[in-house]
């Protein structure tokens, strides 16, 4: 079996040349009893510098000649499968054992590599996602790792507005859409990202269900969407609809999704939606959600969008919320979207 199930299996393959001077490479080098004799990285900025006690090389074949390595560990991120395959072939061809990460090179999808290793009489093993463990606990598991998007880091140039909420079904999608429409009416070139499959109404530019993605891919999907809207559409301002809530009581599952959307958006400014007297959700509250948003990202919540569907006496509610939370508050379904947009634009101008 090619799946690594214990650190002792790695110790038997010592010493290692490690490919990848990032988090994966450092973790591998720190395994108890694992010996490293050198590191390789394609990044010229890392080459020649010290990493985990060794100078980083640019060439695997050179290190194989210079060291007594028995094995090569390939610890590269998703998106580097081409480089990982190149290094694996080089190592096997030189008679070295290979350990890969499923992020670098899932062996189950590269049966020819297994045959090549057998032909050269070397071992090839994978540090897998161990989905068999999940299957044992729940009786079901994905057939493969769900994380497939490359990790990206993108600093947007257009202002980004994050629309969060204190619970599910509190008005985030409606608020995002109506803010987008108000911005279009104000003459702006607007980008709207809906992270729910129900975001089918204009002016949504991008619509996908973020909850269908691995949580590891959600932030990348948001950054990639914002990058696309800037580079392909040249938008003046971008609105991002979030999902669920960071703090809602009794609903822990989507909280990580909400956090990932917030982190991927890296918003300049945020809006918080709230539905008083929610009939089937249990929000923790406006103060708690506001503090959570501003703690996770360096953003500012500048206004409240109130869904007054379950409030019988609507008159005076806006002022009650403004007095209590010291934030401008609006009923966006009844003409408040343009006023909320004005608050956002004024804050962006000041900041």
C-alpha cells in the first residue's frame, strides 16, 4: 500500500531531500526522527538562503549527487502538479524513494508513476488526506480530496463591500442585489458576486454556491472572482454577498464558510444584515457579529440593513436600531438601498 500511515514509515526511508520550502516542507522536516540533507525550491528568491538548517538548491539532480539521500519528499501546493511530477520522475530515475503529498501529486491518479517506481525497485508513498478515517467514522466520505483550487493572494484595487449577516435568511442576498442596483442607478460600473445558487437576479455578475466548495477553496474562489471582475470587467466597486453568520447560535456548520468568504473578500467596508424576530433562526446578535467581522478582517461595518418582515410595528424601528447600535440603519426593500450606498461611498471617500 502506498499510503503513509505512520512516521516510522518515513524514518525507514531516511535521509531525505525535500522539495518545497513552504509550510509543507517545514512540517515534513519537523517530523520526529526524519532526517533532511537538503532542500529544493523553484522560487529564485528562496534559492541560496537557509531553510531548516540547509541552503536551498535550485536543482534536485545536483543535490542527489552531493548528498547521501535515500529518498525525496515532494511537498508542493495544489497547482504545482507539473513540477511535482518532474521531480518524482527525476528521483525515481536516480534510484531514490519518493514520498509525495496529495496536494503535490496524488498517486492514485498517476498509476504510471507507480509502475515506474516498481520497475526501478524503489518505494513511492503518499501522505494522503486519509479520507478512509472519515469513512470509518461516518460511513461515507468523498472519493477524493475536495480541495482543488490553487492558493492565490490578490490585492484588489477597486473598493470591495462585504455584506454579512447575523443569521441565515436575514437579507444578505437582497441587500447585495439592491446595493448593486443603487450603484448602477448612480452611474457606477458595478460588480456583484453572489455566493449562493439562488443569486440569479441582475445585477449579479458572478453566481456560484460557495458551500459546494471545500472550505480551503472558498477564499481563493472569492479572490479569483474579484480579480476577474477587475481585470476583465474593470468594475468601479464590487459587492460580495456572504453566507450564514460568524456567530449564529446552534448553527456551527456554516460559520467557517462565512469566515472564508470574509477572508477571501478582504473588504474595505462592510454592511451587516439583521432580521428581527427571526421565525426559525437564532442569531446571537448585532454586537457579536459586528465584533467578529472586524476582528477577522481589517474592515469597518458602517451600516445596518434591516429585514423587517417579522416586525408588526415597523414605524420607528429604524431609529430604535440607530440609537442602540450607533450605526445608520436602513430598510433596503423600502427605499433604503440608495441611502445605505451613500453611507458606504462617504466612508470610502474618507478612508
